[in-house]
């Protein structure tokens, strides 16, 4: 695909997301607000499924990772200690001709405005990305607070409370899923760079001499999550080791996805040394050290972090799923032979099974079947329009299985299960349907 076709793919995906209720602009009736996105019924179902898959994989299936759900607003000193208030900024330039603002590091030609081509750019200036608010009735400097820019800082702050409550010993991790806010200067590429987004982070606390072993372990585990749990093909992903490291870090890498607009970061796996625990100790005035009984020693735990963005993972899944195939849809009652289909993995598809009675006269049989399936799967019921159009709608949502109830069902107590990708149709006895589907949606 060339660049024009690839951008075309993103434009088509954006249109599909709006049409089928995945993702649309926030506050659209007021003209929208740049960098903020709402997830509609199908989007939220998918996003929750991805989030659940991450939580299950990172927390519930392990004995050495605990969960946390902290507040979005923390004590302002948290952000002083983390360095965000002093250093979390981008260098920006303004075009004196067209008045647009750009990140200096994203200029294609240094000194030239990418919008109007003028060579009249201001000197670079620093813009902090933290979002400001006030706590309490008075809007003055004393009451300033910040919306968290990453979910990991409260994990460091709460380390000891979680350790005591969970009776964990090193090595162990703390995971959190939640909103993060960044005043991005150039939100772009649909949800890829947003100003409000969800992070899924896990901080693994360990001994310094074991940290590189854990770093390799988590790198493997995170790769498996993308390729085996979310089934993203390996050739659409790559690991990008960092050339430059923070002074306290021993290793860092990004896991990237091949988006229509180029390779983009989904996740960072970072060795963070003892930096975070040391900084919070310094700023709160109390040493956040761990007492290692085996070694009879107090020390700061070393941290290995896995940090990913839920919205970016969803975008990668949507980009990977989008397809226009020339399937023989004529036999399904449609004139066109090109169908838009989302090949989403069944685990995260917003609708896992759609129940489609061929006629309203079959509702008495179809509805109880649907209600029963809904107890175990994300299910939808659709009785309107010809069957071809209903299949087409489910293809665009990414529904892996459509169950058709027809007049034969009344005699043979069986239904037709149409599989989205191969478009095969199997006749399955109703009493085996649940097992048949459950086996295929994991
Ligand atoms: N605690 C480390 C940390 O926050 P980061 O690379 O700044 O590291 C981690 O962010 C992940 O959060 C990224 O890999 C990305 O998936 C997601 N993310 C960061 N900024 C984002 C934005 N503006 N919009 C959407 N996702 C973002």
C-alpha cells in the first residue's frame, strides 16, 4: 500500500468507527474538542474487553501482581517528585505567518512552517503538558492541583500500603488501569495521540541484581500478550530498543505497531532503577525502603515497568481488523461483491454472536435463544431488514458468529451458524450451540 492508500485506510476506519458506534469526537454537537474522543456502544464493549484481557493476563492469573485503583488527582508534590512539573514539556515553535503551533521535534524541515511553508518560526519555547485544576473553592496558586499524566506515580506512592496489605515480598508488581491526561500540543492520528486516554501500567519491584532478568521476562510476556492473547500478527509489531537511556535506567524498549501512518508506540518496557522510590522518599521526607529479611538489609526496590495505552491498543486492533474483501456476498442476498469486514479477534469483538431470525414469525423461537446466549457472551438480536444486510452490518461491527433461526429450526431444533471470515455456514443443534460458541470465542 502506498502512503495515499494508507491514509485512505485511516479515513475509512474513522468513518466506520463513527457509523458503527465505536469511536466519535467528544462534544460533536458543539464542534468537537480536539484530542478528546467518546467510545460508543460498540467501542466501549471492545475497550472493556481489551482492558479485561490485560487485567486477567497481568493481575488475575498471577500470584505476584496486585491491583490498585488510585485517584486521578494526587497531592501536587507527587508531580514535583516525579519531575513532571519541571521537566514534562515539549519544545514548541509558532509560525508568525499563519499563527499555527508545532512541536519542534516534529518539523519536517527545521525552521520551515509545515502548514504554510513560511520561514518565520519563533524560537522554541517550553510548554508543560500537565493539565491544571484547582481543589477547593479558591482558585489561587495554593489550591492548584494536577490531573495525573501517568498512572504509575500513585503506584510508587502507595507501594508500602499495598505491600503490607497484600503481605507480598519482593519481587512483586502493582498494576493499575486508569485515565491519564496530557495537554498534547498536536493531538493527531485519530485516538493515537489524545489529551485524555487510558493507561494500563504495571510496576514490578525487585532486587537490583535481578532486575535485568525481570526486564527480559516482562518483555517476553508483553510480546505474548499482543501476539497470543490479542492475536496481532507478529509482522505488524516490532520491538524498538531505546538508544538513549535516562541516567538511572539500565534498559528500555518500545513495542510498536505498524499503523497506516507509520510505526507507533503501543507500550514501553522500562528498567527505571531506584529513581522513583528515591525521589518520593526525598520529597515526602520518609525513606520508602524495603526491608529484605533474607539479606537483613534495607534498600530501595528497583522497578521494571510495563506501560501501555488502552486507546492505542484498540486503535491497533481496529486498524489490523479493517478489511474490504471481494467475498461472494451475492449468495447472502447482496448485490455488491465487496464487503467491509472487521476481522476482530472474538475475545475482544464488541458483539461475539448475533441472533438473526429469518422472519418475525420465528421470534418466539429466536428470542429465548438470544437471551440464553447473552448470559455468557456479548450478544445482539436483530430482526430487521433482509438477511444479507444484517450480515453486512455484523461484518462491519466485527461479529465473528451470526446465528440464523429459520423455519427448519422449528422441526430440526438446529440453527445455522455463519462464520464471519470464511463465511462458512454450519448447521448446529440448539442444545450444542452454547458449547460450540464458547469454545471459539476465547
Ligand atoms: N509511565 C511511563 C509512561 O507514561 P509513556 O511512554 O509516556 O510512558 C506510556 O506512556 C503509554 O501510554 C504509551 O506507550 C502509549 O501507549 C500511551 N500514551 C502516551 N501518551 C498518549 C497519548 N497522548 N494518547 C494516547 N496514548 C498515549
